[in-house]
C-alpha cells in the first residue's frame, strides 16, 4: 500500500472507530459554554505540532519556514524599498511573491512585534480559531442547532490542507471564508450589519492572497446568498463589493507593481493555466489528499436537501455547481487576446473552485436548519468524520516533520559564518535544497540566484531552463520555484553529490555565483566552511536508524557547508567584447554565453550605443544599497560596464548626471557604455507607483 492509500485507509478506519465509540458513549457540545470549550480544545489539538515544541515545531517546513516566513521577514526589512538585491538575482519587492506589496500585512505585523515562535503560535491559533468559530457562526445563523454547527466547524478545520498548513502564505485565506459568509449573508438585516462587514473585510484583506483565496472568497458571498433563495444573491452583492473594495485598498500598489512587471515575466508572456492544468486541478479537488470534506459533505447535503426541502435543493445544487465549475470555465478563456486583460492569463482562476469547500458545510447547515429533532446519527457521524480527518493530517504532518525538520532550520542560517561570502565584494550563492531553502538566506542579507517566488522574469527562467538545468524535463518554472530540486537529483539517497552532473557550473559563475550552500556533502568543489562529517540521515539506512536520525535532526538540524565555485564574474565588470545576440534563438544564445561569458565577452540583445569594448576600462568602486548601484570607472578610451543584475525597463542609468541607455546582455545582466576618463555611473530602480502618479511625481 502506498503512502497516500495508507493515509486514506487510516482516515476511514479512525472515522469508523470514532463512530463506534461515540455511539456507545455519545458526547456532543450542548450549550454555548461547552461549544466554546470544545472549540478551543479542538483548535489547540489541530495546531499543536506547529508550535508546541518551540523552535523545533513543524510549521509546514516547505511552504512556511522554507518560503513564506523568511520572505515576510525580508520584505519587512526592505519597507519603503522597491528592489531587493538578495532575492534570486535581484527582484522587485512588491512583485516578488503573491503576498508582498500590500500596505498592511497581519503576518508582517506579527513578525515585527513578536519573536518567531510566539508569532507562529498566535498566527496558527488565530487562523484555525477563525476557521472553527467562523464556520460555527455560519451554520448557526441559518438555524442549525449547536451540535451540528460545532461538528461542521470541527470538520472544516481539517477540510483542506490550506486551512491549517501553509497559512503564512495564504493567511486567513481559505480559513476565513465562512467568517465572511456569516458576516455578509448570515447577518443580513441585523443591527450593526455594515460595521461588521467592514471589519471582517479589512481583517481579511490584511491576511489573504487575493490571487488565491481571494478568488474563492469573493464569489463565496453571493453564492452563499443564492443558497438562501433566488433573491439572496442580489442582497449579498453589496457585501461582496465592500470586500472587493477592502482588498483593492490594501493591495492596489501590489496589483499595479505585478501588472507592470508581468509583461517581462514567464507568466506574462506565454504561460497559461488552461486545459491540462484545469483537468489536473479538478482531479486533485476530487481526491481525498486535497479536500477531505468537499465531496462527502456535498453528497450528504444534497441527500438531506432531497429528503427535507426539495425547493432549497435547487439553489444549493446550483451554488455548488457554479463554485466548482466557474474556475474551470474561466481559465479556458483566451485572456491574452482581450485588450487590457492579458494579466488574467497568468492567474490560476481555478482557485475559484475552492469556494465549494466553504459552501459544503453551509449546505448541510441549511438542510438541518430549524429542526430541533436532527437525527443523532448525523451529529455523531459528523463528529467521527472530523476525528478521522484529524487523524489523516496528523499522520501526514508527523511524517513530514520527521523527514524535513522544524522551525530550527532557520537558526541554522543564523549560525552560518558569512564572512567568507563577503571577501570579494557582492557575490551570490545557490542552495542545494535539502533542509535548507534559498529564501531562508534573504533575511540574513545573503544574496541568491535561486529562490521560491512567483513572477520570475522570462530571461531568468530561460537561463535556468535551457542553460543551468537543461536535462531536467520535469521542472516547471511557471511559479518561479527555481532550485536544484529536480527529479533526477534525489536528495536523500547518497553520501555525496557531484553538482556538476546536474548543473552548468560555468553559467552559475557567469551570474556572479561564487558559492554553493548545502547541508549535503558535495564533490569537486572546495569546501571553505562548515562541517566535514558524513551526510545527514539517508534513505539507504535501516528504518529504525533512519527514524532516529530524522528525529535527532529536528532538534539539531544539519549545519550548512559552504563550497567555493571560484572564477565567478564580479557584480560589476568591464566587458572585453560584444556579440550581437538579437537574432539568436534562446538555445544559441545560451551556447554563446557558455562559450564567452567567463572571458567577459557579452552577448547583447541589441547594439550598445557608443560602445567601445576595451580592456583598459577599470571598475574603481561598486556600492549598492536601497534601489541604487553606484559604479566608479576609469578609462583612457571608454568601454562597457556590465552589471550582473537581470534587466527590466525600470532601471535607469546616469553617467556624471547625463542619462545613458541600458542594454540587456547575457540574459541575466545589463550593460552601459562608459565614456573615456573618470566617470561615476548611477543606476536606479524606479518603478512607477499609483501613489506617485496621483501626486504627479512620475
């Protein structure tokens, strides 16, 4: 039996056992006090492995600790700055990842005011608590008794991995949708309705991904209204508009930044979520490993509606069908052919389908509304169902905790001696992604060429796809997840690895990569820092020894080994020659870069005005900080200064106060022609913002 089948078998076995125990000794929360106590205990039990062991807690290692939390920390440190030199070769801060760019971030506020572990505690309990009590209020507001409402709430907390798993990237996200439905639909016509809507909307906008959970939350409000009857949708639309306005208010600069950057990115130029991804998305939603409540609760809700209220069955079925099918239909629209809507092609509109996960509990609540004599089997069955879903996720989280470690991985970076990385001026690193993420390095001020981010530039994606990792057909750079974690690179098998078999090391050197960081031993490279011992726990070891090793590594994560590549190109250097690559295909351009880059001969995307590539150009100084790079030069005849930062049109150059043109070179660099004599070159990253345009500063 494979891993997934084992989890599914465990889930239904525990559900059956829980039902037997509850039938023999029935217990359900009866009063408001017992519901509150049950809810608090359930939320603590649901999240305890994420925070209950201090810095050795789980906290969803790949997404939260590996990607989201360090990126939040990095963005907070760069507040007021548009450009990050540290993030994956250099990136726009607001366009870096889906959750950067908003004015107010609940997650960032927690990390500003609290140490990491308390911030994780508060966040996990808050998100799961809102999931539970939001679902409970949603069910109660339509007339369901406390037992059904509480068991539906318990089921929803474990209804999908996004609700309690990667919460630092999704925030309240999917967990907060029932709260919005209660505030917008359940409280229609009640006192203080609009302040409640405004408060819930502002909270949600400060902690969600509009491109993910937001796409599910907005239609959830009118579709929940539709479940109440044909007029319910119209009555709920104003509340949806308030939520939309709150999201726009908090996220408009983020949207604007991403829209400006999109035309130069992989998603903005060619990638589409249509067809194959739609089929995959629908298939995943149907499987138990993605949503544990959608299909069981939907089937039960339709059955109950059929037997009790067939008139409501129509509206319930219609709302669920629309929530499940809208995304699958919209993602197939050729958005790039519609003027002004090309950006939508880069969004996964299938996220709308997740609306159904919040509507399924509401459907059962409506079927049981205003019925004091709800069958005991239903309430006990829902309770057993919730316990089975908890067992499923607890087993899954335990296995990941063992194999990938906990929050202590971040402290591994804090122990890294970074002095060796800063001996030769600005330099980048890449990471072998075993128990170490490139994103972990950004808050420590270490600059990387790899990382987990969203709007990867087309040229950078091609550099990795066709150049650095040419032999890995499985890689998908559409989300910007650029690492060496490819299918042919088994990170748990070997005692040491020859990185040169998988990666083009010369193209790394050309991109200012001077070091490789790894918790695994590497061959063929000079180790300059870190432990000399054997590899961490390997899959080839006997099971008891492997489990013991994984357990020990939770509390004592493997230390980072630093390997020197050598011969890397500097952050700024003088070109020895220029090749016109404007007519070359991507493959031919990569070949030309591979042959010439380390000789400082650049492959340019077009002519460099007044260019005189000479070997006597001297780079006398380089300073970078904020959104600027300042370069001192000296030359008798002039030359070309190459800046090892990926080009976007938001970079401007001035030489001794006079504007100069910037030309993309070597796919991940840019160049400026420098006049004879002593000169100072100022480069500045200045992307337009809505605020500056309104103030007429752009």
